[in-house]
């Protein structure tokens, strides 16, 4: 039997170990999503970005330490970005900027998790003085970073430009990009693309890959909102931790004292089973994807919460006038009557092109009475994480319901046409669906057959909405439908009494939100036994 020299065996084991290690390193794809953008990366740029990805994995010990910090801090960062309505992808910028080291200081004297200089920190309302430095507070600094990036994105309407402006400043980014990328939804990355964006993509790929385990193992971060004056010593007794522990995770208070000028967030680490609400995997699938196909969607919270959208606030008695209401916290207006885009844009004080752009309208689409339209830019994500598709809905109607850009909705779900939309689909409204993941479908209640005696009401989006014979929610088992035109002074309650139905039925049949708003001239469909 031939003997194998020990050095050869060691070399073979080394090669096997190296190969196994390299196999775990995520590879840069040719295309990915960032915020509401589709990013296409050419081969040369892929090789360049891959070098940065590989560098993150080169020292396993260092990578594990960084990964442990991600485990603890990322749920908090994601939560603050979500509250601010900012893309969750921005979370990787904090890793890039500071490796999530709270007291990190750059050569240019930028400090903290998001590396703010003092002047910039004060612009986003962070307190920085000899007592408090909120740049080192993960909650406050994330709020500040979201505000800063959103402000710059309002200038560019492009998250790549906004992200690069984080490094260059707004003036520098405007000089660098001009208006080339304003409103652009597809970004081609090549050797000329700004290095800062390519470095960001490397961090997103390195820490967003499924090959990276990002679930905390027995430890999780706890947030406590504190109104001072108090001290870390007092709070340590209250939370059952040491003063040293609180000092380690709350470097933002320089002397252990918390003043009473505002509410601050104190964080500390607890051991034990991770609570469900904090068991977050970076870029994980939304929980609704785990709904078995046999689940009845109508019984789920996700299905019911859609009835509270769009959320209308302000002077709702003048909803059809400009500058009176907000729709999902955005400036909006309700159409009092069906009309063309030109007449409606004149009425609300916008150019026709801007109205069309803000509401993702095709050129010849009519404005529909009773529907809400936005007069400022929609968001890249919605307030809630998912939506279960109902019969008759279109991608456009869903985007309007939640105030999310149509392009973002399509990008997050890798779906482009209404013909691909199916009732019961669970669409993502915040996170991007991973490549290769099927859109889950949940079971809707079986609709009852309908005998229609009049024409259907005008659909939300005539040019794209697929024909359907599926009954609206809460429709009686055997029905005919009529159309009622809202007259001056009428309310949902009065109309319900007139036809012998309930207010909730009227709202369900006509997709009316929780504010119970109807307008003169609005067409309501009513189903009667």
C-alpha cells in the first residue's frame, strides 16, 4: 500500500478547508435590488465588488465579531428605518460606515454608528455637547441618518445618488451626478460607477446573503425609552444589569447621567430565548410567507388591515380641494367627479405631467370619482409589510392604496404585469423578495355566484384591470347589484338604511377606508338579495 506523506495530507486538508470556506462566500450577482432600484452589474464591476465581499470574509474571527454586532443592532436599525419610511436596505450603510462600533471616529472626525460630523448631526436634530452625544445612540443616530438620506433623495429621486451624497455631501453629489439619474429606476454599475456605491453593494451582498447566519444565539437587545433626569446607575438596578454593562452599550451619555430635556433610548443586552418580535434575519421573508396555503386569508390580520388603507387625515369635509387632506401621510386629494387628467390637474394646481408621474398614471387614464390621488411623491415602501391580493385589484390600485410607488411594488415582488396577479397572493410592501422565491398564495373565501342586472361600476384602472366575475367581500349569497350616486348631504349610514344593508357592507363593496369618506357624485355599488 502506497504511503501518503503527512505534508501532502495536510495540504489536501488545507485545500478542502479553503474550498469549503470559499464556497460559503456569497457571489456578486449580475442583477439585484437596492431600495426601489434595479441594479445591473457588469462583469468587470462584479469582479471589483467581489474583492470587497471576499475581504469581509478573509478573517473569520473578525467577521464573526462583526456579525455578532449585526445580530444585536440590526433589529433596532430596521425598526427605525421602517418607522421613518426609509428603505430597509440602508441598514447596510451603518455596517459600512462604522462596523456598528458606537464610538467609532474617522480621520475626518465623524463619530458614531452612522459617522456624523457635529454640524451634520445638529442638522438632523441630534444633541452633541459635553454631556450627550447622540451620534453614539443607535436609535437617535438611525433616525438622523434616515432623515438625512430621505432629504437628499427628495432632491435626486434616486437612492443611489442619495446614498453617495452621504459621503460627498449634497452639493458634491449634485455636481457629480447632475440630473442624469433623477427618477431613474434601473442603474447600470460598471468601472465608472462611484466607488462608495460599489462598496455599499459589497456590504449588502456580504451581510445580506442567506449564507450568513444573522440570528442572535441566546442574546438580544432591549430598548427602554427613558425620560430623565436619571442615571445609568439607577437604571441598572431597575433592569437587573450592571452599571458597566449599561455604560458599554450607552456611550452617548458621557458621564452616566441622562438629562430631562427629551426622551432618550437606553439599550442593554439580555440572555435567553429571543422574543418573536426580535427574531429578525436580515432580509428575511415576511412572516406572512409562512401562511399555509390552506389558511383562509379573510381571517388574517394582514387581510383585515387593508381595510384601514388608504389612511385619510386632515380636513376631510374638503377632501376634494387641494392642501386639505393627507393620504397615507402624504399630501393628496379626492376626486369629486370623474374627469380627465388635464381638468383635474388644473383643479389641484399641478401640471398634468407631474400629476401623472406622482400617481403612476398612463397618459389617457381618466380620473375616477371618489378615488384618492397624491399631490406629492409616493414612498418606496409602505407602512405595513404585506398585502393579500383581493379579486379585481391591480398593481396600480394596490400601490395607490398604500402610497407606494408602482415601480417599487413591482420590484419588491418581481412581478411586472397585472395578468400575473392572482387573488390570495401575499405581496411584499417593504422587503424585496429574494430571487427564486415564489410569491405565496393564501386561500380566499369562496365567492358566491352573482346574477347582475346592471353594468358593473367603473373599475379603478380601466386600461389594465382584468375582468373578473368574483363577488366582492360580504356579498349576499344570491344578489343583484345597483349603482347609487351620492347626493348632497348623504352619509353612508343614510344610504345603508335606504337599501337595507349595513355600513360595513357598503365599505367592503366599495373599498372605503376607516374614515368613512364619500363624496358628492361618487358611484357606490350595492348588492341586494
